[in-house]
């Protein structure tokens, strides 16, 4: 039997979702598909129900409500989000926040320590200075003076998070936080948890290119996704992977960047220099049980670069695919733990 009649790709951030359509064996009613917008991007969920009580309408409403709540907590793009209010205030006392917000900052701090500050959610002033924040794109290289000034406001060690009760504290009142490199991953985990609670034994959740999968697809196949080839224009698959009860996050320098004087300046900033990470590492994908962790690691390893980043991934046995830009071609570096994702 010809199992797959048509394969179409959908693209986000660093992944192409392979949507296998037109398969006779997959009864359409078995699979619930949810789509929408959240966290400044789009999301898509495919779920198979274990219980008859799960309805597409009900799940869609709950998913939208959950993602709206998280966006209202952690968005830099909303002036009235919890995060924007925390950023605006100049106190050094504990500032009460939602539990989810504090959980994300705690994990961010752990990844900052692990990466020696390459990952740093207090990088916000530099992100804005380089024109990658919520304000309009500038596409201008800032002066050394402006970079030095913004850098004085960046240091994850000057930010405290606690859970009981959930609160954040600035030790430097000038600090501000940007969770763009980790919040989408957290949201993926949260939607996955909602699905489990609702009786979905099998699902694929994707928000802006970050993914989590459990079980198998309607065809009883492992969930398959394509990691994108990091081309500036055009969309191609570099590698197809299978996700079995895992999350996958990808960071890269090939979608959000500007060029000036023949150089590429991408949206991932090295807090240690105050400048966009500059090396030939163009895409990092990380598989992990937690999408929040995978998301933060993908960004942090991108900052660390093809050597130090890869070394850290190997030391910690992280499942990673690094794609490097070479002379007219891309090359891959894979950790041995990544082998479990390669289809047999
Ligand atoms: P991602 O796509 O997950 O790699 O996140 C990239 C976004 O995270 C950027 O657009 C910035 O808003 C923010 N960001 C940039 N550099 C860093 C960094 N070194 N640590 C944490 N977040 C960063
Ligand atoms: Mg990230």
C-alpha cells in the first residue's frame, strides 16, 4: 500500500513540520488539530485522544486561554505584561510574579550558570540596542560607547528568582528581562501538560518552531519533523528527525538578521561582548525532555559557538545538531546522543 501520498512542509523558526496528508488509513476523526497565534508567533497542535471526553472545541479554548495567560506574563511586546511591568519598575525589592514566570526565570538562571553567561535573560538592553527588540528594526551597528553603556545593565547574577512565593528581584535597578529565548519552549511544555491532563496519549505540539512530541502519529509512526537548512532565502530540509517522547528546539542566525558593510548581524547576542554572536555556527537544534530547557540551550550553545558550544554539549551528553556555514556548503556536527533522533 502506498502509505504516504503527499508530504507537505510547514515552516517555523528552524523546523519544517512534515504534514503527511491524504493517508487512507488515518481516520480524520481520530486526530484533533489545533492552530492559532500566541507568544508573537503561531502554534499548531496535533493530538490523538485516549478518552472520548476530549473535544477539539474544548481543547482549542483551553489552549488559547493557557497561551494567552503565558503571553500576558512573559511578552516583551506587551506594555502591560507582567514582564514589562517588572522591567519598568526600578525597585530592588522582591516583585511578586506568576508562578510560571518565576519558573522560567529560575531555569534561565540555571542555563546561564551552565553556559557561563552566554545565555542571559538580562540581555534585553543589548537586544533593543541592536534593533531586535519590540521597537522598530534599526539595522544600524551601534557605537562602542552605546554598547558599553547597555552592557553595564546586563548581568544575570544581578537578578534573583524564587518560587515560594513566586517573585523576582533586581539587584541592579537598571536590569530588564527578555524571555524570548526560553518562554516559547516553556509554553510548549505547558500545552503538552494540558494535553496529557485532557487525555491525549499522543501529540505533537509546535509553537514558533519549538516542539514537543509524545507517543506516535495517527499512522502509528513516530512523529517526524524536518530541521531546516539554514538558508537566507528559500526553505529546504537539512535533516529529518524522529521525536519519541522528546522536545526539540532550534536557534539560528538565518531568519532574523541584518547586514551592514558586508557583515551579518543576527538577533542572538553574546552578552560577554555586547555584540551579535559572530562565528560560522548558523543553526543549533537541541533535543531534551523539557522544551524550555532545549530552547534555552539552543540559544546558549549558539552564543558559545561551534567549538566551546559543542564541547559543552558533549560533556553534558546533550542531543544536539550543529550546522556550520562553510565555503558554499553547510557542514554538520552531531553529538552522539543526537543519534537517537535519526530515523533508522
Ligand atoms: P531563540 O530564537 O530561542 O534563540 O531566541 C532568540 C531571542 O532571544 C532573541 O531575539 C533575543 O530576544 C533573545 N536573546 C538574544 N541573545 C540572547 C542571549 N545571549 N541569551 C538569552 N536571550 C537572548
Ligand atoms: Mg531559544
